[in-house]
């Protein structure tokens, strides 16, 4: 059995490469929980192909363990940067030869040539597909590689690089494991999505009271406001975040993905997940990205068709907007408001906060539940062919379904109306947009009540709403009460 067996997404530690390899060589996911077993059994009745593959993997388990122990023992000290590549390579090759000398003829227990497939690189000492590298050394055969190919997965382990073919194979394998447990992938942004941080030097005089209300770092599991003196920073977790993570983890394998640096990402992960129940090694920072100022799913070991993203910044995901659920920004600290050009008091200055039960995270959790239910329980096509992006579009189109909208003085003069983000957003939410009035119109969207179209709406008992009505529906995934977004009447 080779390293190319199971996905690193289930690795229990990014700090121990030997433990990583051990996890890779196990035939089953280490992340599956006892609570998921019932769901697995129920689902297996519709997954005969997956069951056959699993039986084949179990048949070869005794062989793989003998190889695994030898290779993991050999690589336990690979992390030492002072050891020469030639020494490391020699130890890897020696251990692999010894392991294979003790293995019986691999024919028999694996059906239809599946053993040959799983051991495609390991079965020959002379040929290796080089599925990945650790530093400049092949992780399978130990050969020194001159060219860097594929993608670096430094957040799993420093220096780990996987080839494109191996990434595709790992994603496919991990996808099968995840679907058996009725789970998808969820990529979570940190700042303004799950929490808000500020430098201590940027706190206003109206925020000084917070320093006397901080929670202990000794046990962060019940706290929400933390002073990180060693980083000269204060962090506030978004209301409902702990419940959100707990419940979302039952439906998704979760990643953190932030544009902050790695040190910051890991400290925030400790606050959000002190027991390492939710993210494990799946913490991605800007140091891990492959494009400057952009986030991408190329470094997420999950198929794009099964990934959802929660982020407050749409432009960060230019290639993956169909996977994105845009979050309303969490502006707890004054510096956050100033950063985005808001000339208003922050939640901290108002001594207020979002609602636990009706806030952004509580609202989006309902959306995630709906998407998950629709993906697994309502669609009738083959599970392997389902695409969560299409489910996301369907759920989104229900938000303003039946609304017929005309805009009045919302777009700049000479601007192509149907290219404006509000027009596009309304259509994505299921509304139909028109340029001119007719009796079927239900809403006029305007910032002024004195325009001709606005007066028509008032005269004909149509809804006259501010553009924020569309924005609120987009963030909360629910049609909002029109009376909360009235347009101010002109003064006589």
C-alpha cells in the first residue's frame, strides 16, 4: 500500500509528519464520529459501489499495516533539516525494500485489479509517479526531485507538495468518504465573519471599558472577548459562533481560510476551537495561498462541487463566486468601522452586539441546514453527480421569488442597469427586474420618495423600499419586512 491511499484532509496533526503518514495509510477516515455511524449505515444501502471498494480496502489492511509501520518509522526524523537528502533517501528505500520482502503475493484478496491500482507506484522499485514531495524528496520513493510541480500544502506540513494528479485522486477518494457520512466541505473566513480583532493602539476612549471585561485565556471555551497581549491585540468572537461551529461540524468538514498571516490564523483557531474538534490542521492563511490577495480552492482538498464558502469579501473569491455565501460584516470594534469607511459608532462603542438567535451566524446556519438537507435528502439523481453550487443557486432564488422590481435613481446616469450589482443580486435572489413600470410591478427601489416612479408606487399601493432592502435579503437569505426599509418622504 502506498501513501496514495487516503486524503491528508483527515490527518490529525500538521506538526508531525510521521503521524501524517500514518493517517494517510489508514484505510478509513479518522474524523468519522460515533454519531455518524447510523447515517453511514443508512446511506450505504444506496452506495453498493462504495461498499465494495471498502471491502477491498479491508482485505488489504493487513498488508498495508506491515508497510505502513516500516515507512512511518523511517520518516519520523525526516523533519530534521540538517540531515542530508541522501541519508533520508537511503533510509526510505531500505525500509521499503524490507517491507516488501515480507509481503506475500499481492494477488487474491483484492478484486478486479484494485490492488494493482492502489499500489501503482509502490509495486515497482524502478518506476515511481512521484505523487508528491517533502522538500525536494519524493514522499513515496525518496528520490531527489529537481523540478517543483503541483501545489504546496504547507498548512498540512511544512514543505509538503502534492502533484496535480495526486490532488485529484485524493479529492475523489476523500469525497467518497465524506459522502458516506453525509457531509460536505465548508470553508470559513475569520475576520468580520467569525470574529473581529483590533490592535490595542487603535482602541478609542469609548472602548477602554472592554479591558476590564476580557475573558481568561486559560479556558477560552466559554469566553468571547480576549486580550492577546503578546500580539498587542483584542479579539471579539461573533455571537452564536460556538453553537454555529458545533452544529455545522455535524454537516461539514470545515476549513479556516484567512488573509491574515499564519501566526494570527493559528491563534484565532485556538480561540474558536480550543479542543481541536472542528479544524484540526485545516487552517489556511495568506502564507499558503497560490495567488496574491486572492483565495482559492486549489489548496483545499475537497472537490469544488461539494464546497461552500462563508466570507464577507466577495472579491477575494473571484474564481469561486458560485460556492460563496456572502456574510454581513461583523464590525464590533471602532477600527473595523473606520477600515471600511463607516462614519458611525461601532457595536463596542454603543455597548451593544448582534443577537445570538437572530444574528448573521444564526441566519446562515439555517441556510446551511437547508442546503445540506436538499443535497442529501431531496435530490434524486446519483449522489456522485450532485453539485452543491446548483443547490445554492436554487435556495438563493427562493428568497425574493415572486417580487417584480423597478429601480428609480439608484444607478448612475448612463449606467447599464442590468450590470449593476443590485440588479444582479435581486435576480440571483429570484426577483424579476424591469426598466419601466407596469401593473405587475410589486416593488419600487429608490433612495428618494419624490421621483416619478416612487410617487407611482405610493399612489398604487406598491412597496417603496430603500436599496438596503435587497442587501439585507442577500445577507440574511430571507425576504425582509418592507416597513423596515421605508424611503423617507420629501419635506414640504
